[in-house]
């Protein structure tokens, strides 16, 4: 999972993550920033970053995710730069995943608040890291020459928050909804004052399940799946 901020994965895909963990799949998170630009400005950025890192670790613990990497790119100023592509490529070559889940580089006009520039920049950089950088021995040559990180081919790219017409896969999360919400509630600094969060998200995921023809009372997260093999 490559996300821009702490809480992104828990808003968008933690039910799916819970299912993967339950199936015995090893999952790791890569956070591009530490979320230090959030809040009302009354706390120092370093203090905010420490809080949000701790919240993300607590949320990962709820789901059984052990590995988290923070890349420490500046929150609010993420760009799909060569430096970010290199950093994500490094993580991919170390972890050697079969699939990578990240955010769409395109604007979801149906839900503009989720189309944060950091999300889209992270998606663009991650796609470039998946193809072609991670598999190309000539990309970021110091990773191979100095760090010994061999090329790796990611077979699947899962994209969250893509424009609706591009989404093509639903994951039922009905039995894991409470766990996903417990993970999301770990981000106290972001959602602690939102008593209607569960009801709103339950309705959203019920609508998603209905669009895919799942039985009544089912809940589902949806993605754009891309074969990158």
C-alpha cells in the first residue's frame, strides 16, 4: 500500500487489507508523508507528524499489518518527482510485492475532497515506480549498484478512488467493517469528533455493493485493477 498520508489507507481500503491479512497475505504500508500539514496550525509540524505516525501504527496493529515505511516527503507538497519514484522503487524492491495498491493519479470528480493533490501525485509516482522503474535495472542505478536491490516486477496495480467509470472490481467487506472502522478510529486527531462516521461509511459501502449486484446488506470497497505483469 503506497499512500500520501496517515489515514488514507484506513479511509479507502482497510476492509480489503483486513481480508488480505485474514487470508495469510503479508501486507506492508509505505507512507509518502507523515501528515504534518494537517490540523489548525496550533501545533508544531513535528509534533503533528509524531502523533499521526503513532496513529497509523495503531491502526495497522488493529488489522495485523506489521511493516510501515515513512518516506518523509513534505505533506502538502508531494510531486511525482524522480526522487519520489526512486524512494517508492526502493520499497518495492525490498518488499517484492505481487500487488501494489495506491491512489488514482486522476481526479474523482464525484468526490472532490478525496482528490487531494498529494493523493494524485503519489498515485502517479507509484505507477511509474511499478512500471517501469522497479523492474528496470537501469532505473535509479544506485539502488542496484550500491544497495544491491534487484529489479522486481509487480504483477497487479490496485487503484483506489479512481473516476467511477474506471473502477472494475469490488471487495466485499461486510464481516470486516467493524475492524476497518476500529482502524480508522485509531486516527483520533482526524476523526475523533465525527460521531456519524460509521453510519456515513456504512451507507457509502452499501451503495458500492449494490452497484456490483451483491446481496442486500452487503458492504464493499471498490478499485480499478490493472494488470502490470
